[in-house]
């Protein structure tokens, strides 16, 4: 099986949590439109002023998603 990569978008400020939550909706829509094999998304509140949205992609799809959606960072996804 191909390695899985967690692509991460950082949001900062008072509305960070709501923005990250809303961004996840768009990530889910993108997964459906592009028919990706993985459907792993989420958002996490790091602090009052920092939250993230993320999606997990395979190595095969990482470059295309990175170039299209421009995440702020990525890391190897470990279950």
C-alpha cells in the first residue's frame, strides 16, 4: 500500500476554529469531485487562536493535490 500523507492548512485568529471547520467541508467536496480513494479529513483546535484543517492523500495523489489546493504543510500520516 502507498504511503499516506496528511496535508495541513493552518488558520489563526479569533475565527480560526470556525474557518478550519468550514474548510473541511470544501476538502470533503474536493475528495468527492476528484474521486480520491481515501476519505480522511478533519479539523482540530490547537488553541484559542490556532486551528487546522487536514486531508489525507496517498503518495500518488500528493503532488496534484498540493499544487491545486496549496496546503501550508504536510506530514506522514500514521494511524
